[in-house]
C-alpha cells in the first residue's frame, strides 16, 4: 500500500521571533515493513541553515534554523511511503513464554560469543545475543515511563504463568482498549502516567506509555512508536483533507522473531494502514517537532495531517 503523507505544523506568535532553531522527526523510517520513497520539507519563512542526521535509535532527524523576523512559522513535511502487507495471525508467531523471554533478557552477555572461527550456529547465536543486548535498553525506566507498583498490578492478570508473550501482550492491549476512554481533553504531554492509570482516560500517546510501563514492570523490552494511521471516511461521506492525525502505538521484543507492533487505541496489530515515523524509549525520544524561539511572546499551535492512499 502506497501513501502520501502531508504533515503541517503552524506556530502563531504574539510578538516577532528573531531566531528559532528546530529539530524534526517527520520523515518515515526505512525498515522491513515499509520503504520511504522520498521526503521533503517546506518551511516558511525560509530557513538559513538545514542539515540531517540519524539519531541513536536510527530515526531520521532534520535540523533547521530561521534567522529572519517572523510572527508565523509553517513547517510542512511531505513524504511518500510504501507499506508491505504481512500476516495478521498472531498464533503463527514465536510462542516463547514471557518467563523465558525475561530470562533471556536478564542473562544475556557478550562473554564467549565472539570467536575467530565460528560455525553457522554460533554466528546465529551471536546475532541473537546482539539483538538481545540492543533490546535491553527498552527494559529500563525512561523520561516519561517509570515502573511503579500500580503498573505491575494492572498488568498482573495478563501475565499468567507460562503464557506465551504474544498472548500476554494481545490480552494487555485488549484490556487497555476496554478499560480506558479516549479523551483528548483530559491529558497533555506533561500529564503523569499515574493520572492516566487512576482516571482511566487519555489518548494514543498515554495508552502506548501505559502498555510499555506494564510490560517493563515484568522485565519485557517495549518501545514507543510514533507515526500515522490511515483513517477512512464513513460510508457515503467525502474524505476530508487534513483531518487525519499523528498516532502512537508500541512494540514488544520477542527473541527469535523480532519486534512486534500493537495499537491499544484501536485494539489492532498494525498492518498496512500504520506508517512509522520513529521509535524510541518513549515520546521524549521521538517528538515530531521541537525547538527554541528567541522572542515571540505567547504562541498558539495547530497541526494538520493528511494521509492519502495512492494505490
């Protein structure tokens, strides 16, 4: 499935801004499930400096600076990306139990893995060990997700003894979908995860953080995914341009299988309608657009996203 994504962010300032520096993670990643064919920025007023880099997590990051006085900044990212369909039957995935996965993540070391001459089996074991070591960073607390007894208590009924990890995560996703109300007016970026858990309300970002915290509480490696999801108009109604939105979900690591995505907001396993921008430990690692402005006074922010299917 091929899409064109147009993401426009508009800042309005009450006073002129003399200089602003910004960092954007608005260019889709390339990995086994998707390919970005092209991505460009349209920035007004024009930028004086622009450069790109790859961050620690492998995300594409664009830096730009605007040095002329302005009271409005418009940043538009336009990308074309293909999503490759895959199997939706979770029962076909690795059936390793969550206790086995936790044991592997806790015990993994590099000792004895690197040798001058290796058999194919040894090389495969080394690849798995390196995978496990990379995944271990997603077990720890992160800036916006701190493991608490409350998270462990909520997740407990999903972590039944000897249950396959895939089944644990599927059950946790379904429970979050049933137990929590989608309420854009309840939370902000700064709302503590404890409030989301207590009041059972939030948005996609909160539900992804909640699932990640629950999984980490039991020693699982889970990461945050930012991106988009295609939304279709109701039957008989015209598609509204710009009515889509940024989205967030999470991914869990399963040794021997890799990372598997889950979307608790929609109670689904992402397939060909989810477009991945970036991933990290939590939202703080993948903020779509952030920066500093000198001057400006008060400001307002508006965001418009359009996900257009090209096939």
